[in-house]
């Protein structure tokens, strides 16, 4: 056995770090894959349960909402409960939800299973990141987070392609059924090979903070998730977004008054962490929005099937997965600044051509440009996130992870909402009058294509704006890997000291 892979847990018991990381990666891949695995399955599910588009969308909207609600709670859970127990519980909750979804006799049971899955994912995703940051020293965290980035970037991108293939060849139930045995093996293996590596304490849980966090982030995520269908002017959309923003603002105010916060927002006193969080959120907005718009363009303009449109994105996803460990190692050696500047420049340059695509743009051109974008993202996402985490003292890493993941989740919803609403509004404002459909059907079809392309162009311009803003911010990234930047732990406690 490789001696370098032998580490000790919090009880000084030796364990195989490489084997533990492998189990964590497989578990995380299963859970994160579920974020996008239903993206091409909606028509089959609508037929199976005789439900509308707005109803079936809850399988994704509800999942993302519960996932987003659970992430802030993860900081408390990872401090309160031992690592192995929490991981086993998270994977078991996920497994229960997966089995329910696999065998669901009705849409209500399927939705319930998806929401239970989301609870497990919301715990597991930040827990894995906390573990990786704990078991590797700061000077090796880049490589570790690069491996983590392989899963975080690859799993959601593979989802649509895998989903399309399963739907074309099997029943939709196997989208869940194929994951059940893998998750079961992970749970069993974790009982033997996952160890307690995060020190535990018994922090006080402010229940009002939990309620406010759940209501605030839940309301905000619901509002942004509904923009695509209902528009920005819909009263429910506006109300939920405004209520969510107010509650989150009150949550931040309350946390800064507590001696033992439920979620430590004072991590933003670290400029490096703040910049890293903003940059990773912008990258998520630029990435996820385009991932959603490109398949729509391929299906509507080029007439491709859902499976084949998802397949065109697979090469870029694999490319990002291949590059993530490499960029992680480069971060350990050279720091985040050069990687971030280069990556955001590549992302910007790779996005600009999308604003000029036509109905005759070759598919291979789309595949190549998308791969270029993912290459740029692989140079930014995990390196800047790791630099931000390295800037925090050890006892704040779980809070930093929870805050970073929560804001990225919100940014994903915001970016998707903006791009879909821009696409829809520009298309509707430029589409021909309905009277032309009867008078000149071919001319109507041609003008409708043009209007739709204008919508795509406008949406991609917003992705370009996101990328350019991120590029400007990368010049403020500190040289090095962030280890030398430390948040004064005394400043975190000054509130209690002054009392």
C-alpha cells in the first residue's frame, strides 16, 4: 500500500486517504448527477403521469430549492456530527429518495422522492468539499479541489446526454434505478473506509436563523426559478424574490449579532474569499445559462433530438473534467491569479462567437466553441474557490464552504432566469404577426426563425457580459495560492469580546 496515502483521522487512527476520496467522489457523482438527469425526460414523464409542463418542472425547481435550503445548514451539521455518520446519513437519505423515485406509482410520490434526494445532496455536496479541504494541507488543496471540480463540473454536464440515451432505450424509471445499486455500494463502503476527519463540537443552534434561512433562500430560489415560465412582472415572482431578499438581509443582520452564528457571514471580511465567491458565482452564471440555451438552439433551429443536442455538450464536459485536476496542480505551483485571468479571457473569447450564430452554423463549430468555454471555466472555478478557502482560518472553512455553495446556487438560478427571460422577451418582441401565418406560411416560418435567433443572440450577449465582468475582477486576485492571506480570527470574535 502506498505510504503517502496513509493519513490519520481525528482519533489518530490511520486510514487510506486515496480510498476514502474515491468513495466520496463516487457518492458525490451520483448525487450531483441528479441535478440535470431529468432535463430531457420531461416529455416522457408528462405522458406517464398525464401532467402539464408547469407541473413537471417542479421536479427540477423543487429539487434546486430544497438543495439550496440545505446547503446553509451544512456548516452546522459538519461541526455537530462526525464525518462518517453525516456522510452515511446523507447518502442514505439520497438512496431513500432515489428508490421512491424509481418505484413511484404517482407524480406526487416521484416529487416527494426528488425532494428527499435534494436533502441528501444539499448535505453531501458541501460536506465533500469540507472533507477535501481538511484532509489535504493548504499547499496541496489545489490538486484536491481539482479532483472535486472534476465531479462538480462533469456530473451535471453528463446528465442531459445520459438522460436522453436512457429515455430513448429504456424506461424513465431507470434514470433512478441505475443509481440505486451504486449508491448502496457507496453507503456500505463508507462504513468501512470513510473516517472522522473533521473535528466536532456542539455549537448552539439558533432555530430562528434556520427558519429565516429556509424561508429566505427558498423564497428567493423559487422566484428566480419561476422567471422563465412566468416572467419578471408576475406578482408571485416579484413577491417571492423581494421577500427572499429581505429575509436573507435580515438573516445576515441577525448572524452578525450572534456570538455563535448559524452561518458565519463575517467570512466576507477576507477580501480574497469575497472575490473568489463573486468570481465563482459569475462563472456559474456564464456556464449554466449557456448550457441551457445551446440545447434549445440545437433542437429548435437545427431540429436535433434532445439526446443528440445533449451529446454535443458532452465533449466540453469531458474536457473540463480532464482539465480540472491539471489546473488544480497548476494552482498549487503558481497560484490562482494567472489561471483566473487566462481562464476568464478564454471564456470571454469562446463566448463571443455564440452571439453571431446563424441557422447554418455547423454543429462541429458549436461543439468546439463550447469545449473552449469549458476549458476556460476549468482554469477559474476550482482555483479561485480554493484560493478563497485558503484565505480562511481552519475553523471557518465549513462556513466558507456553505456560503460559497449557497451563493453559487443562487447565482445559477439568477443567471438562468436572466438568460431565459431575455431569450423569450427578445423572441416575442421580434416575431411576426399571427396574421402572416395564414397569408404566407413560409415567410412566417422564416421570420419566426430570425426572431428566435435574435433571442439567442441577446441571451449570449448577456453571457458575454458576465464573462467580461469576471475577467475584469480576475486582475484583483492576489498572487500565490491564498495561504498567506489569513482572516484575523480575533475579528470574528470581536463581537463577543466587546460584549
